[in-house]
C-alpha cells in the first residue's frame, strides 16, 4: 500500500498507484477493490471526505479527490 511519508498531490499519487497496480493485478481484482486501495493511500483529510461517498468508479474517485485537493488549496490561501 502506498502511504506517502511526504505529502503528495493526488495526481502524483495516482500516477504512482497506477504504475504499481499494473504489476499487482492479482491483488486488485475489481474496480471496487482498486478504489478501496487507492483511498487507503490518500492523505487523511482527503480520504475522510471521500470514503462516505462510496465512489466505486476509479476515474470518478480520482477526479473527486483532485477536486477536494483543489478546494483545500484554495481554502489555505484565504
């Protein structure tokens, strides 16, 4: 499981996750499993907002995670 020691952007994490998932097809057998594994590696503040939504489509999950990240970045600049 990818748990970043250094905070990574969602897009960087997604790129890394996808590369590793390619080699571990036997561990991630369904899109739902793929989503769950991806969520586990997200930063806590992003993951906590996404888990209750129960998004089971990987592309949608990545997009929503990115939107949360953008919103958080905007909030910090205020």
